[in-house]
């Protein structure tokens, strides 16, 4: 379940557009009003507001937010206000264009392909081609080396069957194929790539369970036993995003907060992309794993309007309508 | 250009539904009226008619056509009246379920992935998952053996960049990779599969032209020189569907007509799926290659309402409104 709280009676897109326009006008910007409108609407409602705002005032809402706001707050609000497929296409592009492409950068591709719906992944691929001058897989191919390339290209080309269906025999047979590859220490084996990038998540969870039953260790653990390189790390992210995406995003939030300074891009990404999907479960997993409150940790590491906005997406923002 | 002729003034979906309903009622079915309505509407108009018909009469138009018509005529009309993505998903499924899966069966997958728009291919994958109990690539994997499996799975997972863009340097570099694979007689080489299943068709045409410039033979010819097996035949279909889909469909029509009897499934498929896309060019290529008229050959091999319907899709049906 998502954490986003939409009011029981939602104002019309025109009313919301008018409130936003008013928040932009006059001396200074009324950030609180922006948070109260945008932080309490789901993506379909925001889409209508964007369209309505543009029609009414002949300017792009995103452009206006860009000129009115600043810093981390601006980045979070704009990320939230974009169309989800376009948002992820842009995140993927940023990862591809980063000079240093470590697991932190590449894992966004795994999140998009393993922790989103199949239709969302398709929409991201379409948005990528519309926004940029090549396809997502061409960019991965050009900017990531094997063996990570092979796995990432496989994943982003997937369109998983999305009904709740899993076959025990398939689970056993494919667990055995995964184990064969592990024994050979060949983590970019064709079978591994095929299984992880084709089977539906319910089947894969069954396969992972069969793996543990048959071979004692979890598949995840056996990947770790193969080594500590990027390939192992990436595959661990894949398995976690398939097996329990909430745990993965709890980890993303934790890593973004730990240590000196905050990694706002990762924090934004986790909260913004999951607010409508499973942020309540992410909060629960966070408490389970880290024995700490996700909300308190976010509050401790952020401030001002930025904090208020994230807390609103977490369903605990400032009072008011 | 397509051959379909839509009247300048198109009746409303309600009027069309009423005409169809009238054609179904009374003693016998008025096939001519059905041809005049459905054979002269594009897929968007037919979609509206389907929706409207169902709302007005509380029955599915397709089901009613099924009970009113028979034989090849029924099959052609129903194929035409289906949603294009669903139609192709069903054609792909039929190919996967065929006991004997030769090139004639498998080439429909190539047509869907190399001679359709990227968005159409995505829609077919979505329709496949909705209609059947697994994804298209899972079915290919389960029912086609390597090396054809590898090529077909690669192709159906593609989402090609669809703007008219081609880079000469990419063309030369990838022509060289194709040639390396040919020299090794390894037609399911990773590079071949990657290039053919990822690059946009304009880039691929450039690459094929570079190949001819650099190595004398066409890529197509060099594939043929590798042997006469299914792998070579399938790759030739891939290259033809990318390089000049009209030539491919001219060949499909020709093969369906040649010899004793007619292969109506293939004939339907070529005419129905290309009537809105490029059937005028297919007709032209047919005349160029076979020194014969496509229209005359179709007329010679078909009869009755079936013939009238195909000729209507070819823009030369019976007179009347």
C-alpha cells in the first residue's frame, strides 16, 4: 500500500490550478500551498492538473515550478509532478550519462524493470525513445560493459506476464538451472538472464523458494558467495527487487541517509516513486531491518519545505487543506 | 500506402451498426452489405463500430459474424474486424501451437517484430499476456528450439527507436560485425541477434548498404551462402522484412497462391494486415518480381464473397455504398 493521502473530496483540476497559480503570484512563493495541492494528489490527478494549468495560463506547470522553487525541494516537487514514465525515463538517462556508473546508478534500471509493472516498463521505454535520440537498450549497450550490460539489456526488454500464477515444476527446474550457473560461478549465464528477465515475479518467488529448499542456501546468499564484484551486487539488487521490493527501497532510503550528508536524489527517488505503490510496507520493512523509524530518520536528515513535502508524501505532512 | 478505400463521408458508428444488424436479420445474410461496411472502414472506425454494436444490441459483433458467415469469407472478415494487436497475438499463438513449426509458421513472428511499428509490437505483447496464460516470449522459448529460439525471442522483445535516423559510422562498424559472424558461419552470433533486434529499421538499411559496399555481396546473399537450413531461411525473412516489407508480403501472397489449392490463412494475413499499411506497394513489388498482376492472381484463386471482400480491401471491391 502507498502512503499518499488524497483528500476524500478532491477539488477540480481547475480549482487546483488556480490555487497553484495564486501560490506563485505576489511577493514570494507560497510553498505550503504547493505542498498541500501537489503532495496530496495521485499521478492521474496531477496529470489533469498539469494539462489544465497549461490550458488556463498558457505556461507549463513544470517550468513554473522550476522558476519558483529551488534546491532539493524543487527537485523533489518536480520529480513528483512529472508523468511517472517520463520521470523514470529521465532517471534512467541520468544514470546512463553519469561519468561513474556504479551499482547505485545502475540499480535504477533494475528498479524500473523488476519492481514496476510490466506496462510501466513499456511506457518508460516508449518515453525514452520519445525524449532522447535512441532507445533505452541502445544507451545501455553503449555505456555499460559486459557482463552487466547483458543482464541490464535483458531486464529492460522484459514484459512479464502479470497474473498471480506460479508453477512448482517450473520453479524446481529453473532453481536447478540457477544452481548449475552458481556452481560454475557464471553469473551472466544465459539461463540466469533468461529466467530473471522473463518469468513473472510470482513464478520467480516460487523458484527462489524451491532453490532454498533444494540447496539449503538462498539464491541471494549463493550469489554473494560467488564474490564481491559489481556483477554480484547487481544480481543481489535484482533478486531483492523481485523478491521483496519494499526491502530494497528501505535499503535505498537507509543508504541515502547514513553517514555525513544526505543523498537527496536517492531519497527523492525512493519516496516519490513508491509513495503511491508500497511506501507503507517500505516503512514497515525499514523498522524491521534497521530497528529505527523511517519517518524520524527522514525528519532528522532533511529540513524546511523539503522535509514537509517528503513527509506529506509519507502521509504525515503539515495540516491544512 | 495502404489500399483500403474509406468513403469520403463516413457514416456514424451507430448507422454502420444498424446496417450490419439489418444484414444479419431476416432470411439469409446480406454478405454484400457486410463487405460494403466493414471492408471500407479503417481499424479505428471498426473499433468504434464494434463498441457501438455491442452497446446497441448487447452482443459481440465478432460472435455474430461468426454465427452468420462461414468458410474462408468468415475467417477473413473476422480477422479484419478484430483489434490489430489482438489479431496478431492470436496469429502468433496459432503459430506457437502448430504441431509443425516451419518457417511459414514462424515468419509471422518476424513480420510482427520487424515489419510493424514498435508500438504495435508492444501492443501485441500486451494482448498476448491478456489473452493467454503466459507471455509471448515464454511461449516461443517453450515451443521453438535453439538457434531459432534465440533469434525470435530477441526480435519480439525489441522496441526500436522509430525516427528516421541512421549513422554511417554505426552502419560500417556493424556491417563488419555481421560479416565476422558470416565468416565464422555463426548465424545466431550475439552480435547478429543484438543488431537485428535492437537497431531501428533506417539504421539497419544503412548497415545492409554498408555491408554490400564493403564486402561485395549483399548480407542476404551471404546468409544464403551459409546453407539452406531453417536458420538461414528465417534470417532471410528478417532481412527482407526490415529492408523491404512490401517484397516480403508480395512473396507471401505469391506462395499462398502458387501450386494446387490456396493457402487462405497466409493470403488473408498478407492482405488483411497490410491493407492499411502498404498494400499498394506490395501490389507494385508483386508486378515487378513476378511479372503478373496481384489482383488478377487473387481473383483467379478465390471466389464469391471471399473474393469480393479481399478485392474490397485491395480497393477494388463491388460498387455500392
